[in-house]
């Protein structure tokens, strides 16, 4: 008797080989059989017309905090994601001494934009060591978790306040090595570090004070376990990124470890950047290094409100002059008819239609609900104003707390992005799930992969796309028995409609602790998700199953 | 004639940052003729404009990259 039998599906097994009609049987959390399967089952799922694939794996998330009250990492699970990697960018919730919690919370809030209540009301902070953090999560998980340990918190544990001030001594480095070993023994999938991130005061995070010898010593420990080094390189300058690729390659070869860096994205204004980085990756793989660039599928939007100065207006002298003033002076200027008249004149004779007309009014702030989703052009027409004036007046009417979105401003040219995502050495990831909560939705990149690059441009076959976010990811990270539909492997399975799977429209929700807001995207076309053989999501709803495990 | 000893801003464009904010994509020319593109965020971008006395992006072209530093 099988526990679950998924029948009549189109099997896309994660290997990249052609899909075929068949069934998937599950028993005791593992895949019992794939193909033409007969026999009784406690639960039969009809997958007629649907794809049956391994659960998707998201290798770059910041779900560290959210998992403590939401073991499904919502809405990631609904999108078919069955395994997530938190702890990226040098930050994890352990190991951390109780006295250092405030310091780490500041760094997390800077990256994740999570409300303070998330740290004070949503869970009881009982642990200091890495094993304690995993114990706090263990019974809550609906998704699998492969947690990274953060370099910044390792430094903080060993060096205290000096972690964000200076290089480490040989003795401190040795202590960091011991601590990293302890974390890896407890279940960490690797180490994350950052050469870019800042804390809430604009000060570099501790990992940025490490000298190469320190990173080398920590990678020697990763080498003992064959574990991953994740890194945020100086992605704002491609020459520096390439230098980091070379450094990661040296570490990879010297210690026989996989390494990965993110983000890598394409900007039309600097079209050589991403191809140059990928070319360097090719060179380093040819030398025997493993340096996996992570590239996101979704385009990058620009969002802003007049509450904070935005460079979106940097071509407009009057706007720059007004918007970079302190808030009270800015409000006074925006209420002054002469100033506003000059600002409107700044945008040209069309009143800003060309520059601003396609801006979209976002929800989640004080914007009237009936305007959310409308273009500024529509809003302006209804008000009888030109777009620039409508933007100013609408903002003034709501204390400047109205956000506008300029969609698909970067990483948006499908014909360029598709071949890069399909490149055998490009790792699809960098979703940042669980981060940037109040800025944009970090969910649904997998749906977008299928809608835009499989059904849309055809840059990838269905089988290639599934392999990229399942078997390939599991192999890169060494996630044992994950990522493929094969007998004996863990039964992480997603059933989806290949003609429908996509990401929904971005929308604000207030489901963070303290009624905190975040942007999400709902899943489209995902029918059923199994995690370790249990149905965790079906028919548009989460079940109560907590079958997620640490999947290292 | 004094030789150019520091990087100079060639052009500046508005681009999206990884975090969804607007940033500046600055094209620099180094004294040896090499060029590169560097992204800078809003805080540094507005500081650069202020230090250069530029009322908009057009005023940045030809300025020394050193002006990005606090002055």
C-alpha cells in the first residue's frame, strides 16, 4: 500500500530528459516508484494534464526569521518551493550570544525590512548556538531547510564589538574555525559572507573586515565537509566582481569546495557586465574551480515615494533641489505653487506623460485603495491634471506616503536573460525570499521562469527549466537525495499546470508580526505540493502538515 | 598642460538597483584610458551631485570621480 499515488501525470523528473506519461508512488516519505505504477494507495491524486516534477529549491533566501512562525515560508511553498536556503549574505540567527541580539537585529532589519515586532513578539529567542536555532525550528517546518551560517555572526561571537572594527588575530581565526565546525556538525550547509552589506547605521557588516587569511582558514574548514561558500561580491562594479570570481576560484580549488555568488543581473545600460562575469566563470570552471553565479529570473523594478529622496528624478534640476531637502522644507516647497509650477515645467511640454505616465500607484501605504494598480496617466486624467502635478498632489494629500512603481527597469530583456539563465554554469537563484519585504515581492520567480522563458521566449524547454531549479540546484549544494523523481529519493513533489504556471500580480499584505506589511505574489497554476511525501499544499490552501526537515 | 591624474566621469544614467531603488550608473575614464561602469546608491549619488555643484545628471560629466568623497 502506497501512501500517495500521483497518477496520469506528465513526468518531468529533474534530470533534463524528455517528459513522459506516468505515475509517481510515495511511501514513508520517499519515492517508491516512477513510471507505470499499479497498486493500492491511501491517497490517489489525479495529475491528468499536469506536470509532476521534483519540488523546487530556492538557494538564496532570508527566511531565517519568518520560519520561526511560518514554517511554510509563505508564499514560497505555494509556488512549488519545497526546500530553501536561508542564512545568506553573512547573516544567520545563530550562533549568537544573547548580548549581541540587538546588533544582529539591526543588520537583519536593514536587509529584510522586517518590523521590530518580528523579533520581540513572534517567537521566544531561546538559543545561542546553531544547534539551538535548528531545534527551535525543527517542529515548525513545512518546507525543507538547508541553512547557511553567517560569517558576520561567527565574527561577532568570537570578536565581540571588534568584529566590525578590525582584522582578526590568528587566535581569533582559530576560534572561528572551531565555531564553524560546530555549526557544520549541527547541520549548516555552508558559510555565507558579504563584501557589500551594511548595517542599519550604514556601517559595513563584520564579514567585510576579514582579511583573506581569515576567509581562507574558514574555507579550509568548509573543505573538511565539502560544503558551500556563498558570497556577495562588489556587484556594483564588474571588474571587482571578476576579481572576486578569481578569489572564489582559488578558494574552491585550494579547498575543493563549491562556491556561489549573487546577485548577477543584466542591465541594458551596461550590456557587457553580466556576459563578462559569466565568461570569467567559464574560465575558472575550465581550471577546475566551482564558482556558481546566481541569476534571478524576475526583472528589477524601481519603486519610490516622495518621502525619501530618489534618484529616479536625477535628471530634473527642480525636483532634485526640492526632494533632497529635509522633510519639512520639502513639504513646504511642494505646497508652494511657484515651485510646483517650475517642477512641472521641468518635465517638459507633455507634463511628464512620457517620463511618468506609466508609473503605477502601489498599495501598502496610504494610497487610496481605488487608485492602487492604476497608472499615473490614468490618475492624472481622472484628476484633470498632468502626470507630474498629479504625482505631487496625490503625494501631498497622503503625507507623501504614496509609493510609485516603474516596472521592469533592469534585467528585463527576455531575449538576453533567457540564454544566460539557460547557460550550464549559471545557477538560477538570488530570489532573496523573505527579504526587502516593504520594497517588492521576492516570490514567484519559479513561476516567472516557466511563463516567460519556457512558454514565452522558449529559451528553455520545460525539462531544462525544471532541471535548473531541482536536480541542478541539489547537485550544486550537495543536498542528498533531493531534486529528482527517482525511486528511493525524498518525495518532494510539485504538480503544476504547464500552460498556466506563473507568478501573480504583486500585492501588499499585512501578515507580518505587528501587522507589518510586505509585498507578495500569489502562485498561479500550482496544484499540489508534497514535502517528504506529505501533502503540504493543495487546491490553493496550505495543509497543517509539518513534514519539512533540515535537508543537508 | 597638466596630465589627467584621476578618473573622470564620462556619463551618468539612472538605473535600477538590486534592492528596487533608483541608482546611478556612472561611466568612468581612468588616466590610462581604461573605462568602467560603477553603480552608486541614492545617498552617494546625491552627495556626488552636491559636491560637484550639479543640479542634475548632465552636470556630472567631466567632473573628477574624487568628488564622490566628502568635501
